[in-house]
C-alpha cells in the first residue's frame, strides 16, 4: 500500500488485471525457466512438482511452466506435452500449483518446438566420417597448397592428407556451413528445405501445437504460451534470416505466416475461453536479425489474430553462440545475443530493466493499432519500484521477473507486505544460467549459504552432486 495525500492506494503491481477469459490477482509474472528437473521421458517428476510448488508459494499473478516439447522426440530431461500419457502428470502439476498458491496464481505452459542439433565433433571424426567430399574441395585444396596431387587421391587418402594441413588451411577449403559443422557442431535450420521434414514444417507444426494445447487444457492449465522467441523453430521462422522461398520466409508477412497458422490451429483446438499468448523477441540482437520494427508488426498481427498476451524477450540465438568444447553442443545463451536475453552485471553493468524499451515500443504500436492486448516486460526486474514504474509509465502491463524470482520466490509477497528489505536480491552473475547451459539441475548461488547453516537437516532435497539445495529456502510470512 502507498500513502498518497493521506489516502491509501494499492500499487498497480498488486492490482488485478483482466484479459481474455482470465483475471490475474496481481500483475506479477514468472516467465518460463527450464530447471532440468524432468527425466529422459520428459515427465512431470516429483522434482518438477516441487520446483513449481515453491514458486507458487510466492503467489505471483501468473507462472509460466518451462519450455515444454510438443514433439515426441528424445530431448533429455526437458518436459514434454507431446502425447496424451503426459496429461495425468501435468494435471498433478496444475493441482500442486493451485494448492500452493491458494488458488491465486494462474498457470501457463510454454509450448516449444526445436530443430536438431549435434555436439561439436572431434576434428578427425568429422573429417573422416561426416565431411561430404565434393569436387570443389579438391579444387580448393589444389589452389591453397599449389599442388595438383589432390585430384588423384582416393577419398581416404585425401581425408588423411587434409587432416595433416594447418587448421586454417583446412577451414579455407570448407564452405561456411561445413566450417560451422566442424567448429560448432551440426545444426538444422528452418531454411534447410532440401530435407523433407524441414520443408514440411508448415504442414506438421500447426497440428503438433494444437494437440499440445488441447492436452494443456485437459491437464488444467489456464492457458498456453507459444514459444516464438530465442533459438527455436517458430522464432526462426520469424527471423529476418529466414529466406525460405515457399511463402513461409523472405518478407515480414511471409515469415509470420507459420506462427499465425499455428496460433489459428491452437485457437481452434482450445476454443475461445482458454488463454493463448505468445513470447517473441523485441530484437534478435544478431547481425542481420529481426529488430524492433519486425517485432512491432508481429505483435500487432498476433493481437489481431486473437492472442491474449504478448511476452517480450530479446536475443538468445545460436548464430552468435560461443564455440562449445568438443563433445558439447552450442548453446544459444552464451554469445552477445545470449547476454541480451539474460543480461548480467558483466555484460551490462546495470542490467535492471534494460529490455523494457522494447516492450514499451511494442505496446505503443499495438495500442496505436487499436488493441489492448497486455504486454509482458522482462529483463533485470528485481525491485518493486522498478516494476511499479514500468507499469505506471506504460512500458508494459505485466511485469516478469525470472532470475529474481529464482533467487527469492517470495519476493513479490515480501514487497506486497512492505517487507522488501527481506528480499534476497539477484546478483545477475548467471550462476543459474551456467547450470542450465550444462543441463544440470538449476539452483541459485544465493541459496547455498543457507544450505551450510541447514547442514544436517533430514528433509532437505539436494542436487545430484549432493552439494546444492534443490529449492529456495522456506519463508514464513
Ligand atoms: C535458468 C533459466 C532458464 C530459462 N528458460 C527459459 C525458457 O524455457 N523459456 C524462455 O522463454 N525463457 C527462458 N529463460 C529466460 C527468462 O524467461 C527471462 O526472459 C530472462 O532470464 C530475463 O529475465 P530476468 O532478467 O528476470 O531473469 C530462462 C532463464 C533462466 C535464468
Ligand atoms: S544464481 Fe545468480 S543470477 Fe541466478 S538467480 Fe541466483 S543470484 Fe540471480
């Protein structure tokens, strides 16, 4: 509560917001965060339930369950919603959140599709097994070494001889895509239309997302968020780098076509009384990528097509990811665009609120187009004053905090109760993201101190390495 000229006013942050078929009791939002708590089958394990139960105890207005796969493919311990047998487990998850938040928190699940990626190979393995030799490679080898011996070699001889070349010479022999395969690991793109399953994505994805959304509804979620952000399939369709020539790439409108068709299929599957939102990028933050101009139009088109919220993120792309170690896969949150997505003290000095201008510009464009669709802003929000200012000044309609809520799931309630001095404040050094990168159970560095003082307590669940507590310390209001 604030005292204004003697009268008591409730901060906007703690006032309800109604949109679509939904009423949020506050404008606080916990965006999707993958905690690597599922299993190889992609199930809602007891650890997944405990993770979301802990967030629900903080009673945010909305909580978005991590990126959850719509396609029934092996994807490590990533949650899945790709078949009906996942519904009972997800129902336990929605029941758990409802009970822990005393019915106050509305629950979404983020629906994701992603393309295949392989680990960075050993150089010798790639040259001997994966390199598809073509005549132009022989010609380039002759030009670079000044010798015509390459023309007469068998493939095996050529591969061995190429391996003996200085690395920089070998790179000059390869085309851009081959260099990437060797240096970063092989990765599919939406533009690989020579592959039948990539060409067919516009035919296959709408039904996959629609079926997943139907399951989300059956499992008791209040809505779904279509993941059109970061490095994943729908975001890659939206990207300015999408040059497909089949009507699903090239122009801005063509790039938006598949995400809009997915949205239409989802809406048909779930009906009008179930919330469907999107997460998109205000800026891809890579060379040649989409910018705020694209994002403004996308958000407006999504609003016109009936999405009920637009959550704005930034960056998180493969294109500028750091080179992985041999045997590891590239990770989209490691390069400059990754830092734009999860800004740190190191990357930004002060990361607080850095991505709000994108949400603001998108919101203004959507409003100018005549739509009141709520816009969710995120990125370094960790103080109530900052959250309240973002709402009051029209940056966004809902305030999302990922890492701050990870550091202290109760921080919203502490702020609401006027006990902000008790908030465990995120230090934005991305220890959590480092764990995420290695697909290790995500925890917060700030919890570990408590583990030391709690050493010996029987009930504390710990990470697989036994060194970290799996959940934020409890708090009694
Ligand atoms: C461990 C971790 C996992 C994340 N997983 C997802 C995800 O599954 N989907 C998504 O859209 N964003 C994901 N994010 C990004 C956050 O939702 C958020 O946009 C980003 O961290 C910036 O907000 P913040 O400064 O409040 O942390 C993740 C972030 C972290 C730290
Ligand atoms: S590990 Fe660090 S960056 Fe991540 S939530 Fe905790 S304090 Fe914030």
